């Protein structure tokens, strides 16, 4: 079960880490501004957000198999069609379709694995392994996509990525099953007239208005916003200062690679002291790592940033998903993860676009990266002071 869920997030890593590698080829091919190219990724992230919340809610109530088969089709179709792009509107539409597929590869596996391992030893580690699939996907596919682009062109690279994504996503759909906990909760809800209540009898509507849930959502927004800016603009920024295309693409992939030990460490920390302390550590660490980007001049500085940011980002990803279950229980977990992720994605969807606009206006990324750094410090403070709802502890 853990391996099958890992495969889902692995393909998500392929998509989110690879767009930055396609950025320069698209910019050169069509003479688009960075603001315009970034708008394609914004459409992709909006699709992710819609899929995240919808699939998470469905996975709380129904078998994941038809959901996963549907996302395989949408993902493969959307990415493959990007090989036929001739206008910015086509890029936006095709990436939006791909996002509709890929959003489910976050909320569905992360809720399923937490339910399967609820109240078991190493539950945090199991979640961390699943979430690490995103990092492994980035580590492998960012440099691989760059190689395919250089060897066969960006159109063929999109086509190959789309076909591969479809074929790989189909496999977990025949393995992943609902947990016994999910079956029991659905039966209980059908037996009563309850509507989407969690373990302590709270409705989803009540949960999302708590200060704790708002704090978690804010933290998720900042983490996602930071990642979207970095994943889209790191490669063009590095190339602007004279770093080679190969080294730049490798650095983007290594963010995913270094995030893997961070995700695993976060799970281990959570099993001992909880997810909240892991979140505090990660956000202050990410904020400090941005200093390397603010003054980037050489390849060694790029890799210093990648190392520290990657590890801290990995810790944050496991922490922000795990703390939802820790604070609010398992009953509506897929829906709650979907809500936090969807809001974060919608807020962050325009971050690459804004960063591109800042570059086009100022001629550099300093103001964009400095703004992100301030937000990370704020999120670290929120992670420090937020508390589990009192009634959720009883």
C-alpha cells in the first residue's frame, strides 16, 4: 500500500519539478515574456487545486480505483497535448487538464496511508515515505526532461512525459484499497444522518473555521507559494547569472532529491515529538536558505541553496499533511487535506506569474525572493504559536 501511494506522488513530482526546465525553451520558441510563460503554470496549479479538494472528498466516501483511473487519463492527455502547443491559450488549457488529473495524487494517497497506519508504530514514517515520492520524482525527472529537450526537442519531451505518466498512474489503481477504518466510518455515517463529521463529532464546516485550521492553511499557502516561485523561476534565474543549463536543471531536480531525507526526518521527528515542532524548524530553515538566492553568483551558491532549502522543504511537506490528522482526526481527512491543499494551490497559483511580472518590471528577482523570505518567517512564527483545538484533545 505504501509503495503504491508512493508511485502516485512520484508522478506528481515529475510534473511540478519539470516545468521550470521547459521555461526557457517555451520562452525562446514563441518569444513570450516570463509573465506569459508563468501563466501557463498558473493554469496548471488551478487545475491541481480543483482536483485536490474534489478527489479528497470522493476518496473519503468511495473506492479510490475509479478516481485513480480517471486521473491517469487526464494527466496523460494533458501533458501529451502540450507537445502540440502553438499559442499561450493552448498551453494554459492543456496544463489545466493535466492539473485536474494530478491534484488527486496528493490528497488521495496521503489520506489513505494515514488511515491504514492510524495508531500504529511508525505511522509518521509511512506518511513520510509516501510524500517523499514527490522529491524522488523531481530528482529523476528534472534532469531527465532537460536531457530529452536537448536531445529530441521540447515537444517530444512533453509527449514522452505524458505517455509515461499515464502508464505509471494506471498501476496503483489496481493495488490501492480503502482502509477498514474508511469502510467503518462510511457505514457509521450511513447508519446515522451525520454529515461529514470527524472523530470528535465536528462537521467539516466547523473545523475549517477554527484558528488551528486557519493557521495550518496559512502555513500550507506559504510553503506552496514558495515552492511555486522556486520551481518555475530557479532555472531561468540561475541561467541569467551565467550558470549552465545542465547545472541549473540538475539543481532543480536536487531540490526534490534533498527533500527526500527531509521528508523522512520529518516523519521520524513526528513519531517522537509531533509534527508541529518539525514545521517550526522547516519554515525558519527555508527562510534562511533564501539568502543564497538573493545574492546568487556562482554554481556553488546555487547548490548551497538547493541543499538547505530542499531538506527544510521536505520536512515542511510531511509536517503540514500530518498535522491535519493529528489535530482533527481521520474521518474527513481526505477532504481536509484537499481543502488546505486547494486553498494553498489557488493562493500560490499566481505567485510564479507575479514573480515573472516583478522580473519583467525590475529586471531581476531580488524583490520576489525577498518577499517570499518574509512570508516564510511569518509562517514559522504561526507554526510556533498555533495550538490544537481544546475539544479535539478530549
